[in-house]
C-alpha cells in the first residue's frame, strides 16, 4: 500500500475544505452593541449571514436622526474612516487602510482574503474620518429612508467582498469602499474607484484628534530628516 499517495490525497481534501470555509468566514470582532444579539447559526450559514439575520430579527428601522460620533467606541455614522498602515504610512502618509460605517457608525473593512471586519479596523482605530450625506444615496426604493438605503449599500458591498481575494494593489480596502458607494449610487455615481476614495478621504477628511495627526506626520518628517542628513553626510565625505 502506498501510504504517501494516501496522505497526499488527504492533504488535498483538507485544502479544499479550508478553501470552502475561508470563502464563507466573516470576521466579526468585538461588535459592541447592546442591541446586537447574534443568533445561533448552523454550519451552513456564514458569519455575514448571521449579521444580516440579526438585523432582520431586530426589525431595525434607521431613524432620520443621525447618531452622534462616539470616538471612544470608534463609531462614525455614515463615514469613510482611515487608519495608517504600520511602516508604510511612515514613508508615504497618504497610503493607509480604509473602511466604511453604517448608519449606527459601525465600521466595516475589507480586512483580508474573504474577510470583512466588523466594528474594529484591521490595523488600529480610525485616525481620519469623512462624514458623508446619506441623502445622496440615489439607489433607493420608493418610500425607503436615506439611512436604510445607506445600510443596504454597505451590506451589499460587504457581502460582495466577503467572497473576494484581497489584492493590495488592485482589489483592496479602498476598492471595497468604492464598491459600497457604487452599490448605493452615492451622488448618483457608479464609477467610484479606489483612487477616488483615497483622494476623497485624504483631502476632505478630519483628524479624530491632533495627536492622531501627529502620530502620522511626525514619523514621516523624521524619516525625511534622516534621509536628508544621511545624504548630506555622504556628500560631505565625497568632498
């Protein structure tokens, strides 16, 4: 009996099972909401389906009053949020990680392959945020509130990206936010892109606090200063 071939076949079967599971897994991290009671789900239901099911059981009807921003809980209703990427942002402050928040301010981000993070961004709490106007979500059914249309767009984009492989250059967290905006037809547009999203939040976003801004820009200026000093020392040695 060829045990090596049997072990090889078993490994292939396990890999297939892992791939199937990864396509369904949604990471729900510290979803801190007193009204959020995740139902018991069977193995056939994904974590994203569990979130959807919970929302329908609560009969959540978003009110016309926008909840206040709660920095301590990282809640930014109707906002695109941004945080730095460790190491990379020090060299280029305009590069970072983005997510988008629903009507209650709960952030959703494309955290990795087949993974949507809920209520906690992958790398840190938000540093920068841009509050958008939900009334500009054009993809709305008759009688549907602006908040409900916004949430529907967030849900649709997250459901789509929960089944996608993450590509840091071509299909990333910015692409996920762009897909959400396209699904809700924000400002009547369906051509939002990762570049447009990045430019929008960097140019028009607000810092959560002055210390958050310093944490991004001070390391960058330190790196630039170190490069200049090294260059000048090298030039003097040649002289």
